[in-house]
C-alpha cells in the first residue's frame, strides 16, 4: 500500500474514533444518545476491521480497547500517591454545626464561606491516573493507603473516558470518584445469580466491589458499572505547562473542579449544589432525604465540602479525615439489635428458610422485628447463637437481613443455632443436596407446602381468588378441609361458615370467588400450578405453544425446549412435574372441576397473531401508549412482554429517557423499536 493510502487509512481510523467517542459520551455521560444504534455498530465494525488489518494503528484509547481478551491472573497492590481518606460522619444538622465550629476554630479569621453539597454515592471509590491525557491506571481504594490495580476493569466503564477531552493535557492527573451499579442492574445481576443457584449480593455496593475485582474484564463489561467523578488532583511540579496554558482549567474551588471534570469528559453527578450557609445545606439534605428514593442508584448521605481550595489546604487532614469535608448521613440502614430466636419457615417449594426473630428496631424508617438468615450455609457461616447482638441491614428494596454477628458481645453459655434435621411443620426428614444452598422438606402433603401452594394458586396473576387470604388458607389446611388446590372447588358455604370469624356473607363471597376462578385462562392455571421455573411469563409462552394441558403433559423435555425462550432447566422441570402421579391426579380433578386447561378460540387466534412467539421489553416513556396499553397491544397480537433484556428478547420498545435496558439491548444486538415501529409491526 502506498504512503498516501496509509495516511488516509490512518485518517479514517482517527475520524471513526472521534465519532464513536462522541457518540459514546453523549450516550453514557450526557444520557442523551445522538446516534442511531445501527450507525454506531456500523462505524464500530469498520474501525474494528481497519484495526485488524493495521494493528500498528491500534491505540490504547480506541473504543475497541475497552474490553481485554485475557483474564488477569491476579491484581497487584499499588500504593496511592495521596491516601484516599474517608469522611467524618454527621448524622443531623447539630452534628454538622459542631463540625463547622471545629474547622472554624482552626481558621478563626475566616468569614462567610461557600460549601459544595454533593450526593454521597454508595459505591466504591476509585483513583484513576491519566498521563498526558491517557488513562493509564485505575486503582481501588483498598485500605486508603494502598489499593488494587484494576485498570483492565476500569476501562470497561463506559462513563470513564480513556482519553481526557483536552488538547493540552496535564502530564499527570489523578481523578477520583465512585464506581457504582444502578439499582436495576443490581437486581438483574442478583436475579441471574439466583437462577444459577448462587448467593445474591447483599447490596449494590458489594455487587460493585465484587465486579471490580473480577479477574475477567469481559464479565465486568457485561455488568455495566457506572462512575461519578468528584475530585481531581494535579501532581504538583509535573504540570506547570498545563497550568499556565489552562489557567481557566486549573480550578481553585471544588465547584470549578466539578465543572472541569465534566468538561474533561467525566460523568459528574448533576444533583450538586453550591450552598451559601448551613441553612442551604440543611435544605439540600432535607430535599434529598426523600428525592433519593427515586434515584436509579443508592446514596447514603450528602457530602459537604468547603468550596475554596486555599481554605481546604489551610485546614488539611487529621489522621483519617479531611477537616474540610463531612458526610451528612441519612438514618442508618444497618443497626445492631438482639437476636431473640430463630424460626424456620417452610415455603411452597418446601425450601426451609431460617428467619431471625429480633428485638424490634427502627431501620430506614420502619420497625424491623424479623430478618432473613437465607439458608443453612449462611447460618453456619454466621455462627449465630441465641441472644447474640447482630447487625441488621436494609438497603433499597431489599428485605432486611442479618449481615454480621458481634461475637464479642455474646452472652455466656449461649446455645448455637443449627438448621433442624426434620421439617418444623410435618416432622419428615429434611434434605439438602450437597451442591445446593437450599434445605428442603420433600413431603408433598406437608401442611406448609400445601398452604404455600394454595396461596400461590389464589394470587392475582394465577387464579385470582379474591378474599382467600393467608389466615383462611391456614385454617382450611389445619382443619383438614383442603389438602390440594383441587379441594377448593368442593368447598361449600356450609363448610366455610363455621370457620373462626367467617360468617355467612363472607362464606358466600368466597365460594363465588372460587367459582369465578374457573374462568381464568389456561396460562393462569398453568402458572398457578407452581411448577419450578414457571413464572407468569414462561406460563404464557408454554400455554401459547401447547394449546392444551394434554399436549404439554405429553411433550418430552426436548420438545418443550424447542420453544423460544424456554431453556433446558425449565423444560426438564415441566416434563418432570407431569410425570408425578399425584400431579396427574390433580390435573384430572381440576378438569372435572371445570377449570380452563386449554386455550380458548381467541387465544388460539392470538397464538397465530403477527407477533406470535416474539418477546418484547418496554423501556422509557412512549409518546402515546402507557406501559399497560403497550403490553396489551403486544399481547393481543400474540407477543409476550418481559421485564428484563436478555438474549431471548426479540425487540426492545424504547421511548424517551430509556436507561440501562437500552444499553443492554444494544450490546446484545437486539432490535430497537419506537412506538411507531411497533404499530407498524402489528399492522
Ligand atoms: S469526597 C477526602 N465525595 O464516601 C474526601 N466521597 O465515606 C474524599 N463518596 O471513600 C471523599 N460520594 O468512596 C466524596 N461525592 C462524594 C462521594 C464520596 C461517595 C465515598 C467515597 C469515600 C467515602 C467516605
């Protein structure tokens, strides 16, 4: 190839890189996508091809270089140039005022000051080093003095620029901020872990920490970490040229530093505020006390920093903290309390869950008296004893759990709590497969299992039997009136009326509600059966493909697996369920009782609709349709709507303010539709 041709290839590579980089910035940092996905993909592939043909043109800041090929063997420990200090906590405005008085005693001549209030992101601090504008190193906080070098993983975070957006970069600059996982991403990771039988992460912070320490950066890339930058350190001496050339860019306040970070290409939290007084700080703190619940990530407080860097420098640091900043925390989401007892709950699948009965405590605004201990493994790991002081946590949407035991506070002669060997409900021996975390009761007539199965049967998405709540089901099972869901259809007013607090009117209503459930569609009945892995979505899919219960019962696992989105595990569970004689009897009895065990003619028409067999996910705000309306439209045309994007998704319908689902769909190469596209597809 001639010299000019090489030059033009190099120029093309350069153009592609800046176009891709700009699009990625718009998408991940500004949250304002400006390039259609197909175009991005086309440019990306062109760049990949050119780089493959001309390896000498590959640069470390190329968008193609975000994900490494080979897992790291281990991480190396790196000493921080400047320690990563932690922050002193204040729990209310009085404590904030006390902090303020303390720094003022150190700087008695200082008059009115400005503070910068920022959200305290509940993630993991990272220190990023850029040399001559290029990202060369990413290090975890570690113990604050030394951390682990995880550059390869940091490169996968799309909101971290690989090259600073400036023509005159400083020789060395260190940017610090918080890596975190958005709540929906966190939930998805946990759902995937649960599916694989792995223990869930307790909270997004742990999930982010675990992700950052993954040795395989390809896994990190799939987990969608995000990053907010909050400080910038210029290493003195090495940057005089930069400082002179960028006098405007060399900040003298925190407020300007955040502005600078933003202009260098970082994502900076937009919810920051310049405060002129403690009253302003209080107003900001109060405002976010409620607003933070609506954020897509967790914050555990507000960080208040003195705005003026000269004053910051004058005040300096204690052994552990900067004197010029304080974390104004929101009420604890982790509190100590006393473990009074442990009870063992048996769920509808027979899974036995240890539950901590606690001395009631206030936690994140609610009273907590019970918390999950998850399973036998967790129980053993915690080494929990009666009367122990335990730490209970509630974060975001997560149910309270015992996270730690303070063994040093254990009362003398306390008895250790162990998993029972026999079912606390029916007394039959419990089983725990070696490779599973779950301990199970496998007696299908165990009252706890029967009760759970009936409650599941009554759920709105299943047979939707209104009024048949837990307390009635408990009585019915305990009195031997109901041993299976089929027995519900033999109940009469005369049998129900004598139950404690029932009465004639309620009995009449319940009998009516039970009778009405016979009209529920085949898919709802299938879901109601409570077969493992068959949730509402899988039930709908299966019911659409197998138009009668006979067809489904006769299908081999291999046949069931041919259905789009149905994997081998689900297929196996379904086929196995229909093999069990007691389940076959149950189906016969339900048929006799008059339940819908086949698709209606309309449903059959739907199964042949234009969207039959296609799986959709909705995200963002659509111009005219609400979520339920869009769902109805898709389902009426034979399509299926699920809540999270996976390889099984056929289309993502995206409206305005689409978030991480869009990102994920794009990375999986899933077709993205607008509302108009959707309507066109149906028409
Ligand atoms: S500034 C020297 N700003 O909170 C002061 N920290 O409890 C450095 N954090 O280790 C911290 N959001 O991981 C600062 N806007 C924010 C923050 C923030 C979260 C974390 C950070 C730090 C911890 C201290």
